C-alpha cells in the first residue's frame, strides 16, 4: 500500500487539453469521495481520492498483479474493506471492450458488471470505461515534465489519438469539437498487421503459423516483443545464450529481452527492440492518418518509457512520416511519450468526480 496524501491534483477547467465529460461539467464538486481503478491484463491499480473545496486529493493507492484476485469485488474489498458506502462514485478504466454496464477483459479472466458491483459493494454509482479512454482523460492533468517529445510537429487544433503498448495494444481517439476533446475507445490494436518489407513479410508468415489472426497487438505489445524475438532467433538461426534461457524460466519474457537490449548483452534482443520501435512508429502513423490527429499522437503504456534509451528519434520520425503522399500531414503532427504511469488512474478519478456533479444535479 502506498500513501501519498500530499498530492493535490490540478483544476482542469482551463487545461491545455480540455476534456468534455458526459455530465457536461468541467469543474470538480466542492466535496466527495471517489474510487478509481486502472485494470489491465498484467496489473491492477486502485486509488481513493477525497475532493476538498474543488480539489482532488489522493488518500491511498495500491497496485498488484491482476491475477492476485479472482474477482473485482475481492480486489476492492481487500483494498478498502467494508467502508465502501462512504464512496460517492467510482470509475473503472478496464482493458477490454465495454458493452454498456459490462466488460470482459481480453487479457484477463474477469467479467465486470457495474450494476452488480453497485449492489455488492454498496457504492452509489460506478462508471465503466475503457482503460485507453481513461488514459485520454488523464492527459489533461499532465505537465510538460510528464512527456518525452519524439517529434515536435506543429501545435495545431484538431483530433488527437493515444496508442498504448503494454500487455496488449490499446488505442483511443480524442475527437476535437472546437473547444473540448471527447475521448472514445477503439479496438484498433486488433486490426490486421500490415507488413512493408521483406523481413516484415517473413515475420507475418511466422506469426500466421502461430495465430489464426495476425493483429497489431501480436506485434506492438509485451507479447509482441517476445514474438519478434522468437522470430528473429529462428530467422537468423542464432542459438540462444544459456544465460538468457535461464532468465526466461523465471522472469517476464518481454522484460528480460528489453533489459538485455538496454544493456547491449545480446544482438538479437537489440534487433528485437529496434524492430518493435519501428512497428510502433508505423502503427502510430496509421492511427494518425485514420483519425487525422493533427492535435498530436500520444504514446502511453508501460513499455515505451522503459526503453527510451533504445528509441532513435530520427529513425522513429523517418518511419512515422513514411506514408507516401500524406507525408506532409504527418510531418506536422507532434508525437509524445507519456511518462506518468498513473495517467489512466487519474483520468478515471476525474471521470468519477465529474459524475458526482451529475448525480447531485439529478
């Protein structure tokens, strides 16, 4: 359990990235208690926030492997016991396709039903949104220090988008209405992977022998790093070092490969991460074109911030703008890596807090 009571989150009524909330509100209520959750395939984070005089103040936070609990009810009760009736509203950002009041994760086994949760937990109102939608809402709270700029582009109004490689590949769009952004989730990570080079084509053939559907998530994600590594090891006919084989037995595969690349201990691992970054830049460009994201592309997720030293910004830019006749459009689009790993959690907290206003007004 991590306590960080001293953190007071900003007033976002005049945010650089102003967000539109379903309640129509853009200012926090004077008081209230909200529960926020960021539920991913690998980790789940829960946090409790107190609203005092229109400011959101964190009370407690807990992060743990998603598989530690076999249901979300058990996870919340373990986090906050039976004192749940004091919570005015909750928002769960979940890595999965939200269908009304329900969601089943793609990379974890839980099914979450908010109507059932409200009864089981005695919480007045629980909102359910996709985790990338929560990430998008969280962008409005971030400062310049929370970003690593990959390409400057030109500051312009217009839609924006976020792509987040982690356990899976999440993608969301922020529609610009002329004054505010309206985040909405997509399942773009499950679109077909598109090879461009001879090596890519060989990689696609390799993946097709393993998976019926070769999506971008099979490539630009933690599992993607391992898939790229296995392909290259096989394609180059290079024997895996014994020390690497031993590490694979007990540690996260993508983390082992990334660490070996960062420390330049194995050439195949280095090439794996180089190829991963290229694929990330290509899919980021596809997302930018499909959404006309002149307002910017944001790269979220847990992988990119950890491999910053392996990202050649000039190479990333070259691959990002390699789109033929639309190169002029992508040259002007800024691309930033989100460094704050609590962005989705904070976004969910603000979403819940704005819902308190809506509930009071009704």
